[in-house]
C-alpha cells in the first residue's frame, strides 16, 4: 500500500478490488486471494480464491485450484474444487479432477478427469507430489 500511497500504509486490504496477473507474468508458489482475481499469465502452485476467479484464454495453471466461483478459458493441469459455479469456456483445456456445486461446460472445451457434483465440503489439499494427469492418447 505504501508503495502507491506514500505515508498512507493503513494495513487494510480492500477485498473488493480486482487482482490481475497479466500475460507474460509467471508466478511460482501459492496464491491466496480474498477478493476477485483474473489470471492471464502462468501460475505454478496452489491457488485459493474466496471470491470469483477468472482464468483468461492465455493463462496456464500448473497446480490445484480452490475457489467460490471459477471461469476457465485457458489451460489447467491440476484438480479443481469450486463451492458454487464452475464455468468452462470453449477454449479451456483441463487435465485434472473437478468437484463443483454447479457446472457449465461449453462445446469445444477439453476436459480429462473425473467430475463430482456435490457440495464442496471436500477439500483438495495442497500436494508437493501432485502430478498433472497426462492427456489420453487418441486412437485413430
């Protein structure tokens, strides 16, 4: 806060602001957000959002995701748990398992994994050994 508002470091974070990780940016490590977040870059690690998370078409995620609401247009290699609504856009590529309260998958999306529709009382635990699920070979 003090970086942008010198002398006004109140220590209070506004959860209503939008956090953005732009294309061309790579984050290695866990990301936790209390507010809405949009990712167009790359994250290698666990992501947790207590609000809405939007993964843009250019994003690439290598790790598990937990969010209240999630919209995916990019690539995710990891497991996903969403307590409310998961929207998978036509440009999305997901390799991993999904647990979601509500689910929308647009035509053209790629999804390789298992899907459970239930209340998201289950948690995906951060795993140091988590390996992305390889895409299955296509038979000609």
